């Protein structure tokens, strides 16, 4: 029964995922998304019903076999050997289950992400594959042992079972061996993560480009540094209709900060994403670069990475002329969470500079008016003069 539930959960998930992918590819309008959700629920109900029907059929077959068995006994013939039947079912389950696992790898394995497009991403992939290979080997060995033992040592009146109440050696082996392997994996992961996140600016490796990524329900806002190469301060208390990021325009570094719709970044330059959230927890997720970090309100975080493959190179590599890198939100942050998607384009340095020159500053005329910017600016200058005098 439990195996059946597992199998149906798997098929159900596949169906829902396939629908979601088709939806995403076809259109991203809210209406189609709602229709997609309905289809998902409908198929869940369908699979539940199918599951119940199969349970019912299995029950009926069991009853028929029982009647057959009793008739055999009444006629004085050999009763059915349920131990043999169960043993054979176990072997069949092993073969079908192993094929199922192979099918998952071969069919859904193709949906895996392409090569990592960032320097640290390669290390993350190495870790992923090490863990996958190790666990697959252990999985295959343990499943074969489990089901062949069930078959090989099924009950037989001709055989005496060997009773093994306790064996310290076996206990030690199956406790220490996995503990060593897991410790190695965890330590390996710990040092890799430390390497990725320790590339801090304070250690003399400042990022070439600073980008503020701010999540709110339901979009990402991007802020690029202007000519001064620095991003101005922000303060959530300054957020309003015109100043949606709460940029502190008293900070002179903020005057030339730029806003952008697409995240365009130059290849082989280190990028520092300063991650903010304005309402709930969001998550900056750029799967092709193996970048993911939560965006937490009130707790700015950052992630540094270096893209290594341009969008056009990736298009050639994947033989997909419409391929785009994407920035997603990876927290189910509300009703229109699926809308939090931005195109990320990795280009050459020259293309990047050309694109940057066309981006508009955050400090629009409207904002200058709203903030009575001229007065503030002169106030700042006056303060500077005072400071100088002092
Ligand atoms: Cu979100």
C-alpha cells in the first residue's frame, strides 16, 4: 500500500511539474496561471481516485485468490505457497523499482541544469555529483541486498533460520562507515561554502560591479552604481511612492545610481549582489550561476560571483537561440510569486558599458521636485562649508 502511495505521489508530481513547465513556456498571464493551478488540483483528485480504484482491485484479487486457495484445500490439493509468491513479488519489485530509478535518471535527468556559468558554480556541481554518485551506489547495493535476501531466505520448512541476537562488529561497521562518509561530505561542503562566501571586499578583493537587488511583492528592483562606482545609502523610512527603494539622496554617492529592468553583467568580472527585501522573505535565485541567497527584510545580505559564460555562448552551447539566464524568487512569497522573474544577460565588457550608458538614474526630475532636492543639496553644501570652516 505504502509503495503504491509512493508511486502515485511520484507520477502525480511529474504531471503537476510537466503542466507547470508547459504553462511557464506558453504564457505568464495570471489567467493561464490560475487555469494551471486548477489543472493541478484536478489531476491530484484524478490520481487519488485512480489510487483508490487500484487498492480496491488489489483487494478483490486477494479475495479471489483466498477463495481459490480454500477450494484447493477442500479438494485435498496442496495449498498455495504464499512464501514463494511473496518472495517472487519482492524480486519483481526490485526489478521494476530499479528500472523506475533508471527511468527517472534517464528521462528526468535530461531536465537538469546546464553547465555552471560561474566560477564557484563548478565547485558546487562537483559536490552535487560526488553526493549523487555516492548515494546512488549505496542505493543500488542496499536495494539489491534487501530484496534478494527477502527472496533467498523466504520461509521454507526444510531450512532452519539462523538466530542472530546481537553482533557488535556489524553495529560498528554500519554506524561508523556512514558517519565517516557523511562527515567527509559535510566538511567538504563547509569549506566550499566558506570559500564562496569569504570572498569579502574587506580582504582586498572588491567586486568590480555592485548591484542592489531589492525584492518586494511581487518584483525585483535593480540599482546599479553610477560613474562614482559606489551605491548610495538606503533607508526603509524614506520609501514612498516616488522613492520606492528608499534611497537616501543626502548621500552624494546616490545621485548617479542607475535603475535597470534587466540585469546586464559583464563576463569574467566579479559581481556583488546586495540583497534586500521590503516586505516578506524573498530569495535571490539564479540557478545557472548556482547563486541563491534569501532576501530578508531588515537584514541586508550579499553574494559575490563571477559569470564565466555569456548569454550568446550559452545559446550556442545549448543550441537554443532564445535562451536567457533568469533571476527568480525562490520563496513562495505570496499569490503572484511566480511573477518575480528577471532576465539576466551576460555580455562582453564593451556591450556592458554601452548598455550602462543608456540606463536612467534613479534621481528623476519628479523625485528631485518631490524631495525639494535643490534645497537639500545646498544645505549639504552649507554643512560642508561649515565643516571646512571648523
Ligand atoms: Cu518573492
